[in-house]
């Protein structure tokens, strides 16, 4: 979670950009992201050196040797944030403009990589040495503040806070997925070193970053002591598509900063014919757009066969089923309307999940989860592609708290269902005898079919009514008369005092 002080520092930095002449919010986000990436390169390189030393593995620093830029050869360590941030403003500006920025644009040898593609057209837009000096000093203060926030993906929170300040955010159904919800979904799916993972609406690559961090935490030895698995992790495991080049650029830098050398992040309209992917992935983690513009003429015919609609949330579900291998798993966020909508398309996609594949879980989330960016009620669908059915019963969970208040402030609170959701999902055998009045329970497939494939938890949850005995009207009237006499006596006493 971002603290109020951290938000104030970022707002102050945003104001510095604004008064310095960079007034386009997208330009501000891009330039801040580049500078954060340059800072993180230094930190990440030091961290990798320590990890390699602990694991007994060789490490070659990207700053170790001399670097040739524009026909000049300079020591690599001069490109480190920790070195040049102490330079005088004019020298720092020339170092950044002439050396550091060209250096980060050529970091990746593979010119077809996501990083090379989306950094290739990056432009350094900070106009003056004085402005750069102010920005670098402010960023140092932000990183000092970040260091005080323990056990939190503050970098991801900062990215999201920056993106929330872009006026156009949300126009195409884009809004941030909270980090703790992303991490919950990753914990539920438990990625393994053999997975091929995709988010077809990846934005800043939040799901891919969280999956990578989970694998590093739980399968470090399996991946990093095995040459083949490490190559898979670095170059073939993570895929992401988006239609916003700014998001792709930030996403590529986000992944690289988190230790994934070459994620496959591409500019692609996932729902169109330009996306031919079929039975290619073993795990999908996504929060696809719920609304926004859609060119119906470009939508892939394969998807329209499953559900003929213009609703992106339904088309994405059809897309997930097409992109998954048989046996592949998916955890995705959907608006509540997907769960109970009565249109032919709504029913068709739910029927396909239940009858044609194995729908495992429906987790209902409170509407405040996406505040302050959106107040939409959502749920999480978890399913496995089988192509031949397999749904016997579906596990429902009624999440009422996520550890934060459900208002616009989203302050930490004690109530948090997330640990319970993860624990229960990993031990579904113990859920068999849970009653419909409890937070979680199973619903047999036959009952779901009888209800028109309705997947809203309120259709099946039972409310336990506790009878309450009230006093008789005679007793209530007697109490009211007694109160009236007390009030009259009090008024009389007050009059005597006056």
C-alpha cells in the first residue's frame, strides 16, 4: 500500500514536471517510468550480484565494462544512477541525454525482443538540466520513502498511481487490478516452471510480474539451477498483448526490472483476426476490459461462433477457451453481469464453461475492490479447458472483505477473506459438507443447469434468519409514558432553575 506521504511526494514530482513544461500526462508517466527504470537497473544489478554470490553462480554486471556510445568509449559505472545522481545539473543532463538514455535503448541484444521493440522509439523529453536535477532529487526521496514500506509491491503501486492520473484512463474499460487481488489469483493458480502464461490484456504486466515473483519464491532452485527451465522462464514463459504502446513499453520495462529478460509482449488486438493463437497456453491470468470501443467487423469469427455478441467480457471468455491447451487453466476477473446475464450470448458462454469444460470456482468480490477507479461489482472465474465437460460441482465463495476498506480511501482494515479463500481452495475436499449459509460451499452441476447456468452466488446462498422477540405494544407504550414523565419532570426542574 502507498502511504499518504508517498502519494504527496509523487504528486509534488508530477507538479515539477508540469511547471517544467511537460504537461501531457502520458509524457509525464513515460518519462517518470524511464527514470524509475534507470534507477531500478542499478538496484537490480546489485541484487542479482548478491543472489549469484549466494547461489555460487557467475554474474556479469551490465555496468562492468566500458561502453561504446556514439563513437565514444566510457566506463560502464558512469551510467549507474548511484554515480551520476551526484553530478552537477549540467553534467548530469549531458550524461543522461548522451550516454544513459542511448545505453538503456540498446540493453537487449535481441532486436526482436519486447524490450527492444518498445524502447526503440522512446524519446528523452526533459527539456532542461535544472528540471532533471529536481526530478532526480525528488525520485531519490520517493525511493527512500519506498524503502520504509515493508512487504509491499510499492513499485507496482506507484505505476498504478501514475496511470490513475492519466485523464484518458478508463475510456476503453481499462482500470487497475489491485496488487493483492492479482497475488491472490496467482496463489490460487500456483504456476509451475513448465507453464506457458499469457495475459491477453496485459496493461503494465501486473499478472505476469506476480506470476514470475511466485515462481522465483516457490521454484527458485527448479528454475535457476536448470539451464533449460531458466531459458524457458527468461524467454518463452511470459506472454502479453495490449493495444496501447505506452502500456506495452511500461510492461516490458516492468518485466525486465523484475528479472525476466525477454517477455513476449506484443501490440495486438486479442479479439481480432490478427490473434491466431489456439491451444497454445497452459495458464491464463487476466482482467480483460469490461467495456469500451469494439470494432465488430474485426472480431474473430471463431469467437462469434461461441457467443455472438459485442460485449468484450464475453468475447474474452471465448478467447480464453480457444487460447488454452487442453488441460490449461484460467483465472479471470469478470463483471457480475457475466454471471447472471440473461441474454443468449451470456447463457451460451456460461453453458460452454459448465458443459464443455470444467468450471471449478466462482469467487464473488465486493464492489469496493476496484475503488477509487471503479465501483463495478466483479467475480473471479476459475476453470480448466477439457473440451469434453467435466464439471460435477462448482465451488462458490462470498468474499466480503479484502483487507482494505471498501470506500474510496481504501485504508487497511482487519477483516480479510483472502487467506481463507486460498486455504480453502487448496483443500476443496474439506468443503464438501459446508452449508449454503456459510461463506463457501459447493453447488452441484445439475442445480446450475436447472437455473439457466446462473453463476451468481445469491442464487444459491441461503440466509439464516434468527428470530428476534420484541416487547409487546403495551410494554412499549408504558416505556414511552415513563420517558414522557421523565422529560416533563426535567423541564419543570429547568424552569425552576431559570
